[in-house]
């Protein structure tokens, strides 16, 4: 059983905390208001408890579920030592208040910025989508969506897959942490497309593909390894 701490008690915290609990793990939801966190956790079953941010940061796997625009990085900095050597799950999308652009420039990602704030962590970046509304009703006509994860530590990725193993969606390995520049921008772009076609917020990505000629996969092995190290 994994020990998962979440900083924040909002929409994603509740849903990913619930998913981890349903996957069989213990969850601590941390809040600025520990009493409220205990109340929220109480509705999520016996595996979920609530407390302060420090209690969540003391867990083996730690996930901030805050917004960068609300000052997340300033809130997280003081916990850098508490999370040293641990797995950190990054779900940040660096949206502005209007959700129509990012607060970070193109040549970085929230995942990489979190690595700067918490340099000692093994970051696995995932769940940039779906938007929270899809958790309750996760089925889509076109089949299950794909959730991409990125990160430089293969063992950490395996642990995070186990953490969320009850997920109704397929996980795809997107390569190294820097590849989060794609997943974050894909989220922004899916929002733009969904708004145009009237799908927002029920939208997600799915990779269509099928095995091609034998050996073709091997031809790309070197370049895939380069993306893994990116
Ligand atoms: N919403 C989505 O659909 C979605 C999808 C994928 C990824 N994400 C990412 O997940 C993260 C959390 O998103 P969310 O939608 O779950 O956020 P949310 O519902 O707004 O919750 C954010 C939490 O941040 C904490 N917080 C700390 N300082 C705050 C402040 N000054 N103002 C407001 N809240 C503050 C609050 O928890 P306490 O009061 O308990 O401390 C609050 O519950 C974001 O980085 C977002 O980009 C969101």
C-alpha cells in the first residue's frame, strides 16, 4: 500500500485522492485549513484522512494540487526538504485566470519549474487532462481517452501507475520530463478546440494507432531513447 499526500483539497485533489484510494492506497489530503481537509477526507472513505500541508508533504509520494497563479510555488518552496528523495506527482497546468493562455513561456513547463522548486524529487508528470468534470462520467463515445505521463525516472513512473491503477483511462509513456511541454500545451489546445466545437469541458486526447510492419518499431529505438532522456 502506497502512502500518498496531496497538498490542496480542490477539484483535482478530491478526484485523484479518491482514485488513489480506490486503487488500494492510503491518502492524506493537506490543506491551509486542516479541519476542512478532515471534513472533505471523511467523505472519501476510511483510506483517506485530512490534515495540514505538512502532513501531506510527510507522505512517500506527494502531489501539489494547487494553481501556479494562486502562488503554488511560493507555498511549496518551504517543503523542499520534506520531499527530498521522494516521488512528486505533477499535475500543474500553468493556466492564467481566463484559461486562455499560460503564465509560463514556451521554453519550459510547469513540470520543469516544479523540479526547480523541489530539486530532490523524482517527478512524474501526468493527468494534465482530463478536466475534472470527466472523472464522474468517464466514458466517451470514441472509447477511453489516453492519459500521458512523462518523467526521467522509470521506477518512479511504475510507482505512479500503481498509485492510479484503478484509472478508467489508458496510460501512455510520453518520455522524459521535458516532454511535459507538449502535454501541457495539448491541454491548452484541447480546451481551445473543445470551446470552438461545444465540447468543453468534456474533452480528452486519444492516440489512434496500430502495429505496422515488423521491425519498424526497432528503427525508432534510438530516437525514442533520446526523447526519454529529454
Ligand atoms: N481543474 C482541472 O480540471 C484540472 C485538470 C488537470 C490539471 N489541473 C491542475 O490541478 C491543479 C489544481 O486544480 P484544481 O482545479 O483542483 O484547483 P482548485 O479546485 O481551485 O483547488 C486548488 C486548491 O488550492 C489550494 N489553495 C492554496 N492557496 C490558494 C489560494 N490562494 N487560492 C485558492 N486556492 C488555494 C486550496 O486548497 P486548501 O484551501 O485546502 O489549501 C484549493 O482547494 C492546478 O495546477 C491545475 O492546473 C486541473
